[in-house]
C-alpha cells in the first residue's frame, strides 16, 4: 500500500557530490586558525555536523575556544564552492522512482538549512520529500539519531521504525540509522569503503544511486 514504507535520504555525499568540497572548506578554516590537519583525517569525519566534527578533530577544550568561529568560517568558505556542487547521476530519478512506487520520502541532513535548500533546487526535488530536516532543526547531528527521528516523525509519524530505510554514504549515517532504529543502506559515493560501511551496520552497499534505484524495492518489501 502507498505510504507503508519510508526512505530517509542523507543529502551531502549521498545525493549531491559535496563531500570533498566540505573537507576542503574545513581544511582551509582550520588552517586559517593555525590548526594543521591532514585532509584525509578531515574527510573521515565528513557526515557529522559541525557540532560534532570540530570537537572530534581538535578536542572539546579547543572547540570551546574557537569552535563557533571555525563553524562560521567553514560555512563561508563552503559557500564559495557551492556553485561547483552537482547532483550525483541518478539522484533525481531515484527520488522520483521511490515516490512513484509508494514510498514516503524524507531528507535528513547534518548540513545547514540554506545548503539543503540549494540542494533541493539542484535536484529539482521541490515537492518530492514529505519532510526535510537539517541541522537547524535539531540540537545534535549525526551520528546521533535526532535528524532521522525528526524526519520520520514529520514524514510518517504512524509508521514503525522498522518500516523505514536510511540511505547514506558515511559510516556516521549507518550509526545514526542504527541509533534511530531504522535500516541502514549505503552508497559508496562519499568515499567510504564497502567493508567499513558494512561493519557500521549497512545491510546493503551500492556503488551508484542507479544500482540502488533498481534494488530498493527488494530491501524493504511493502507491507
């Protein structure tokens, strides 16, 4: 029956190709403060919101001293890169196919609200999601379950968590899904490996969004 299943999608790194742009903006923000971190180390934290990424990289004490400035500067630096962001191949088709097949759809991002609005325009997805949740709507971002729980509550409050999938690209998405009681599914377009995504709880890992579109109906059968 239509509406009996919910697909919650991460956005950054899952539907749009932005993971490495975020890593570059963070690298530049840290460097401006004299904090030298290797790019690979920053990349491993992408998928978390800035509220967790900064203290997890530089510690709670330094976060208290300069975390807010770093988060603001990263946002400004990322805004300069925003015109370069493109949707992944098959992203819009995936959302349309899910909707046509009776899924409810939610977008749940640890990113900022203005960035998510821009992504909706890039994806030509206005009107497709039943709910859109960003870091502005919660106190704690991924890997905490808050954004997913709110997305489920807004899109399908009567559905059991077991009737929901969470599609993401990072281990943090899988962890957040497990914390929220929904089924984690992963795509590799954020740069994480198959084995580590599976170890983080993903029940299935796909190379592309097109592969996911062809299989998603089998991952969580209706009813």
